């Protein structure tokens, strides 16, 4: 199933470092099956705090493929991004057939270091906990 790499630029602190990053980042995709879907195109900010300077969305064949890219040559370029701007980076599983009731994944939604530590299926925990249901936007 596809996976989507999403980077949200929240602020720029060093334009020269960011320019270096933008110059070098495209080469990190060589040898990877990736499709750039959007890069710094106009956007409509619907909700949430803070500025959004730009968004990049790319499609990989799988989450593992996206992680391979991230953990590969990109690591040499990433420091320029970190020094140049504040970003939020995500890899999103594109398995839309796995979407269950109320728009949440039918699989365990937890990742390392989060609700997985409870040793229980996060999805089942949420459905059994009315307070958590009300707090999570995917459950509304």
C-alpha cells in the first residue's frame, strides 16, 4: 500500500541553510520509487495553530520504502533543513482499505513509544474509553 511523506514548514530561521537543503534534497530520491505530489504550492490553512510556510507531499510504494529513503542519503542533507527551518515531518500509511468505523485504522494505531506501551490494542482501548473517544478528533 502507498505511503505519503508529508513535510510541513512552520518557520524559516536561516534562509541560506534552507536553500542548501532545497538544492541537495532532490538527489536523495535517486534510486527510490517516489512520486512528488505537491511542493510548496498554494494552500488553504483550515485549522490549527501556527504559521505554515509550505508543505511537501510525496508518495512512496510503502511505509518501509519511505523509511528507507529517510534513513539513507537523506540523513546527509537533513542537517541543512534542521538548521534552516522548523518542520513537522510525517510518513502516513495510505492503506485506505484499512479505515474502519469513524475513520480510524482497524489495525493497531499506536507506534513505538506511544500507546503501544500499554501492551494492548490502542484501537480497542479507544473504543472502550469514552473520554479518549471524545478527545481524539478521528473518533468524532
